[in-house]
C-alpha cells in the first residue's frame, strides 16, 4: 500500500475514495456571488473541495504584459482584466466563512511567495501548486515549509522537471496530478497511461487534473488508479472567460462524481466470490455440477 495523506477528514491513498476537487479558479469572473454559487453547486454535486487561484500580479506578470491592450468586460488592458479577477482578503474571508457554513473544504493555488503568505492566513486543509509553478524552486521550498498537504499538477513539465520538483517536497505530504495544460485538451494528448508510470515510480498518491471536453476520460483516469481528481467547473461554458470552455457545467460534474462513486463501489477486492444472491439463479440454471 502506498503512503497516504490526510486532507481535512479525508484520507487519500490506494484503498480510499477518490478525492474530488472542483477547480473554480477564475471562473467566478471577479463576482463573489458567482463564486458562492459555484461553491454551493460543487458541494451539492458531491465534491470534496473547491479551489481558487491567488496571484500577486506584479510578481507573476511583467509591467509590459500587464499594460498590453486587451479589450475585456473589465477594461482595455490586461491589467484591468487580471485585477478584476483577483479576490482581496475580505472576499476570501467571506469564501472561508461560506465554505465552513455549508461544509466543504476550500483551498487555492499560490502563484508566488506573497500569495502563499496570504493563503497561510487561513486554516486551509491543503495547498495546491499549479503546473505553471512546478519549476519555481524558491516557491516549492516555501510550500514545503508550510507543513501542509500539497497537491501539485504536472502539466507543461518534463519527467526530469517533475523529479526535481518532487525532491524538494515532502513525499509524506504530497499528491501528484498528471495533467496536460491545454484548454481544452485534445483527447489524443491526454496520455492517461502516464498515470500508471507515476504510480509505479512514486510511493504517494497520484491523481489527474483534466482540461478535456467530456467526462469519460476522467472516469478512465480513476479506473487507472488516480486518487485525486480535479476538474474546472463553471455555471455555463458560454460565459466570458479564458477557462470556461475547458470547464464542466454542474450537471455534468454531478454525473462525473456519481460515476466515480459507482466505479469505486463496483471495483471490489479482486477475489472471486459466489454471492448469496446468485444461488437461486445457480439452482435454476445449472443442471449439472460435475467439476
């Protein structure tokens, strides 16, 4: 049995239910009301946690990048857009309170050291490391020092980069998610079989962060052994926003979690059993028993 990690009241590992994260990210479009609706619907769908993204814009982006012209509902520059999508401390306090009220865990991915310090103001059950930050050595070391369970995505990364990142983190507090960082991801680029490679290589939980259209391939990831599943969620895929088209609407997300739980129940222990419910059928249909 692989190492397990505990997140809140959930245990993640080989013989435990799949931990499902609803990635809200920036799909709230800077609107706390939308964020709360996404939280509530994620809870109703059966998600274990919801997740956001936190960035100090001046650390993550250059001034030139922020000042680029970009016509959006929030203004005429990239800065206008990015600033509109960032929640402040008071808004995160409301998110924290709301999640506690309805009974769902929340976390966020910190894209820089300031954002990590910001998130540590809250008693989060885990911290997420985004694929984009997998090669940021200083940030990884700072994450490790939090002594929080860490979930790291591996999109856009080579095997060597993944190995070097893992070396900086505590394997007893880590889950690693296979990921293809295209939005939406093409089916032929999902490379789900790599989940098995990661499971054979590392003695901690392996999962899957999906950006594809549809649900079946994410369920396949669970069948291959993924113990953490993360999917972007949205109220409506036609809403404005860069991540909406790679997200799952709530009806589909609810079906995905239902099918994951059905698979877990159906998987069994691998031992052949003749069930009591089969005996009446056996007596009716099996006319000879000469073996």
